[in-house]
C-alpha cells in the first residue's frame, strides 16, 4: 500500500511538472508497466484529479482543470519560491491580489517544514525593495492570467489596446513573454499586422476571447524578452537623451552596461556610439562614469554643462601635488 501511495505521489508530481506525458514515458519514469500507469491514473481520478487521456501514436496524459482546486505537490525550491512570491505580491501592483496573497501565504506557511520556513524568513528579512519614484499602474490579475496562458499555449491573441495618446485599436499578436519592469507589466509579442516584435503595457490591454489558433514558435527578439522591454521601456521614459561616442569596441561597452542604460552601435573596431538617456542628469553621468572609458559628449547641452560642473568639482576636491 505504501509503495502504491508513493508511486501515486510521484505520478502526480510528474503530471504537474509538464503539460503532456506519453504513457510510455511515464511508465519508464515510474519503472512500471503502461497498464499500471493506466490503473494509477484511474486512482488519481477517483481522488478528484482531472487527468485527461488521448489515444493514438501521439497520445498520452495531461493534468486538466477540474471543478475544484486539488492539492499541489511542490518540491523545496518551488515552495520557497511560491512563499516569497506571495509575500511580494501582498504589496504589489496587481489589482485585488494583496488580500488573497496574504490568505494563500498563511495556508502555505502553516504546512511549510521548519527548514523551509527559515529560508523564506531569511529572504524576506534580508531583502529591501527600492521604493519607486512614482506609483505604477495597477493591472487586472485576470488579464495577466489570460496573457500568460496564451504565451504558454502559443495561442494567437486579439485585444483592444489603448495607446499612450489615448487612441484605441485592435491588435493581433503572437504572445511570447510577460515581463515585469519596475512597477509595470509588459507583454512581448510578435505583431501580426506589423510583422515585427512589439511591447504592450498590460494595464492598457483588454483581451478579446476566445483566443485564436496555435502558432509555431519564433526566434525571440535580440537579447531576449527582458532586454527588449528594457530598451524600449527605458527609452520611452527618458527625459534626457544623449548620443555618446565611446572610444572602445562595441562589445566592450555592451559588456559594461545594463540593457536598460542604452543601445550600443558599432562604428569601427575601436569606436562605438552609445544611445542612452535618463530621467535625471546625475543618473546619466553615473552611467557614463561607470564605463571607465574615454568618451565624447556633445548633446544634450544640459548634460554637457552638468559634466563640466562635475569635472570642476572633482578637480577642486583633489589637492594639487605641485603646491
């Protein structure tokens, strides 16, 4: 009986870890016959787990959605990740999720082993979030769920989108990833009509259902979804923009900056251009200083004046060795 129960738990863990499982693969993982797998699947169904089966050469098993939430099996790392995520979400920017996050966290921490509870508390105690300069927009958790599911299942999406100027349009996309940048959520997707990658603010999206047909996977945008959002989101928010000629190879400059700082354009083997910016001149000066390379700045004039002020200040702070 104990052996059967342990095997059921193992089977349930496998079904939760991957979307589809061929029967032969499950049998190999559990070291049993496919007939035993079928019996164990029936036992899980009797316990309320909706395990769907498909026939044919590509047939197999999938843990589906039921009428009630069945118990989940989490390993140590997953349990810590969920607990930390719930604590973070309790003070986040997703509408209506704070209270439910607290309730879910209370249930999870009640059953966490002591060793894991200590790890969660350590992460929370010794982590301090940086306060945002301004509050971010609140997003609907139902919209996040729809978008995440479409990314996972590669379902084409149509949604009403409100642009920055207030205009509205219907967009058709192939969703790729959701990215949390600062206090905003973005959807990275292939725009079907424009035939190019685009980012969309989630708080401005109103999905249309049902979702569209499946689409084949594409190569992601250069650098991945997070870097793509970082380049676009930062540039859109910059108050000051600058074109900086850096006397170093492009690959050297790229290795020294965060994608959010700017975009590097190679000129020749020894020179590149950094297209960068920031909300504040002092932040922009810090980015350039951290390059630890020679560079030329001609614009904007506010930045040129600020760098000259800093240069004079630093010169005054250093005693003259000839005196």
